[in-house]
């Protein structure tokens, strides 16, 4: 939970997805099971032209769905961030499941530690592909709060007040890291 002298900020989850209904359902269920007050959680699924049941699954599980086919992942995240109402914007990939303390930890780190962003290491799910399982073994994991030069965008919470605002930039198709977003303006880098 947030520190006792501060209220619970609204946390907006932005989840880009395309044709991944089953994994999105697990992701959204993990968000619904956090210890953080769900009245202070907003979920925006940014759908990239799915042809399966992905948008229906998102709506059924309480998410607001933005349908934006044909955009790069970074652009999907940026568009979702523009629509978000939260003080903290959490980018989570549709194939990720977060732990029940994830939001509490991110909010506490941002509030108490004064961090601009907070992330967590990924753990491959039990039903992972061989690629996920092997890639998972290569990941660096360290407990605690520390300064870093880079956070992966698969599960990251950003303090909107600390984010740099700039004019929209053209992003290469491979751009996946959101470097700066704000309501109305945002930029990406590849």
C-alpha cells in the first residue's frame, strides 16, 4: 500500500495486444487479484487489430478497449498512455502476469523512494515456451530498489509527473521502449 501520509494514486494499466485472448485473460486476472484497491486501478487494453476474441475478453474482464490496428507496439503504448487518467501509468505486456504485491511495490517505490519509474524482473510462466524458459534463465535479477539505466517495458510503472514531455516523434517499426509520455504529447525511442 502507499505510504500512510499519501492517498492511493490512480494507477492506469496500458496493455498492448494482438490475437492473444488466452494470455490476456491471465494478465487481466492477475491485475484483478492485486492487493491494491481496485477502485484506484484503470485498465486500458490497446488492441492492434485482433481477429480473435481478444477485444471481447478484455471487455468481459473490465478493461476499456482502444482498437488501433497497424501500429507499432511503442505507438500502441503511447496512445494508451494519452488516454490514461492515472498518476502512475503501468505498461504491462499481455503475456505477463503480475504478482499480487506488484502495484503496491511500484507505488511505494515511486512515492517513498522518489523514483520516476519502477519495474520488476520477469519470470517465465509454468506453461512457457522453450524460448521463454531459456530466455528467462539469462535474465538478471536483484531484489530491492536501485538506480538503473534501463527498465524493460514488459512490466513497468511510470510516475506521470516525472516523465518528460515532448512533441510526438516518428518511431521506427522496431521501437518498443517508451521513453516519454504524457497526456497529449509523447515520444518514443527505438
